[in-house]
């Protein structure tokens, strides 16, 4: 597989993951997809990913909606995080 094909497949995987998580992905998820720190800096610089919280990125340039903001917060807290209508 060529470098260009691998990069395209990786971007499709990131987009698919983001679609399942209200356009949010974590740095750990990106690393599992083969995104290095330098690649991450590049896609952030291009505006395709944007930092929402430490280790959590928004896929695409548009602001997140309510569910996306909730998803970003849950991903930032980590495993075991929960969202409720109660305080």
C-alpha cells in the first residue's frame, strides 16, 4: 500500500470514528489508528482536527453541537465517565 493510500485510509477511519462519537476522537484512538504526534500536529494545523479538551479533538472545522460537546467532555474524563440529567 502506498503512503498516500495509507494516509487516505487513515483519514477515512478517523472520519468514521468521529461520526460514531459526535465528531470527537481522542489522541489515544488516533494513535491506535496509526496517527503519530507529528501527523496530529499537521492535521490540527490544516484545521481538519481541532483540540476541544486535553487529548480530545473535534473532526472537521464546524463547531460541535450540544451532543458533541457532551461527547468531548465524556471522552476527556475517560473510562467510567457518565452523563446524567441530575447534578
